[in-house]
């Protein structure tokens, strides 16, 4: 009986890699070939691996827990976390913002962490939408259509600003209980400063200031000085590997079905629900010159399903695999329901603003 319960718990926590592996196999069988991985996708996986190692190292060094203790002593904790995620995602992408903020949130001695992680995922997706470098699909649209930066920001600003307002209100409504008692101040290991420098190095590779190969410094440091930091969630990395493969297979399957650019907003938003907003953008950009609708649709499509954006998967998996998490089924249901509420608001806002516009 105990083995059966353990197996059920494993499936509930690791259903993502099971489902993505099955989807990878089925779509590959349908297309009769294995997916092709681009250099960019391999680089993304490599950078994610490095980020997981560095953040794990920062956690073990005590720096993240020290930061958590500092946050706990202040007021409006949910608001501070959500705003930090929103504005950080504009600069370092939604994925990296969540890799930094979610572990910090899970280190806090407070309740309602599940709601906070969901709000942070929403903040990362909506905040990153405002800048060309906030997420991969924005950067692609920005370069592919040669959009002026000010035009880009003005076009998507109503989307980001509306959700900023909604997230502020939602954060203020979240009532948390701070369980902090006169705990000792967390000591910081000297490795924290090295990992801090390595984190900056990785961010510089994300912005293409340094070559991606520079990130091997993280692996070398971990192998020589801190092998425990290599004990990361490899199941999540393999889920991304499978997911990228599924997206490539779906592009092959769906490309023959896309023959015009009509209603590109709705198509991109809905396509993102099953193949993620980045590959949906890459697919639909070939068939439309309507970059405004594609920009709105791909960013709105980041809401909704767990597969809407890579950021959703990161936030979700970091929460459910954390040793302090509980009631995974309820968290999953809340994540999806709140996500689809956000998607519905996005669709309503778009049609409210552009119902008589040529963007439709």
C-alpha cells in the first residue's frame, strides 16, 4: 500500500516529464521523424541548466534564505514579490526572473506560497511583454519585423499596464501569516559571492555580451568546489527537451493548415496553449505581416495552460518539487483556472481596444 501511495505521489509531482515524454513519442511517430533542435534551443537548455546550478548554489550558501529573512521583516510581502517579478522580467526575461524569485518565495516562513507563485508567474508573463528583451517571442518579433522600440512598447503597453494594476490589487488582497519567530540570522557561505558573480556572467550571456561558452565556468566551479549544487531538477530539463521537440513536431503538423493571417491574434493565443508562445510566434510570423496582433496574441497566450510559456512550466515545477509544497492537485487546478481567467481578460482587452481596427 505504501509503495502504491509513493507511486501516486511521484506521478502527481512528475506528471510533466511523463506527459511531455509521451507527447514527444506520439508526435514523432505521427510526423515519422525525430524533431530538429535549433542551436538557440540547445543554448536555452544549457543556460537554464547553468541558472538552476547557480540558484541551487545560492540557496545552499544561505544567501537566498538571508534575503528571505530580510523580506519577512517588512510589510506588504506579496506586493514586493510580485512587483519585483514584474519589473525584473522586463530586463532579464520572464524565465530568469522566476528562477530567481520563486525559490526566494519558497524560502519564506509564510503561508499562501501557492497563490504567490501563481501571481509571480502572471507577473513574469505580463511584465516581460512590455520590452523587446523581456521574452524570446518579443525579441523575435522586434527583429523580424524591424519594429521601432517606442512603437513596440506603445503597442503592448495596455496589456502590461492592465495586468500590473490587477496584480497590485490581487497582491494587496492576499492575506498572509508570517510564521517568523526570533530565528537566528542566516549565515552566508563564502561561495555565495562567487555564485553571485557567476549569475552576472550568465545574465551577460543571455544578453549576448558574453559568449554562451563562458557559462562553462559555472560547471567547472561546481565540479571542483561544490558538487552538491549540481543536484538540480534534471526531470524539468528533460521536460523542456521533450517540449521543444513536441513544438517542432507541431510546427510540422500545423504549418500546412495556416494559409492566411486573418484573426492572427486569436490563432496565436490559442496555438500557444498547446505548443507554447515562442514556437507559435515562429510559426505564424511566416504567414502574416500583422506583427501587432501576433505580439498581443503570443503574450496573451502565455497565460492559460501550463504549456503557454516556458515561464509557466518553471514556476509550476519549482513549486511542486519543493519539499515544503503540499496539495499539488489543488495548486495545479488553481494555476490553470487563474491562468485561463488572465487569458480571457487578455482576449477581452484586445477586442475592446481593436474591435474596429485593422488589427483584427
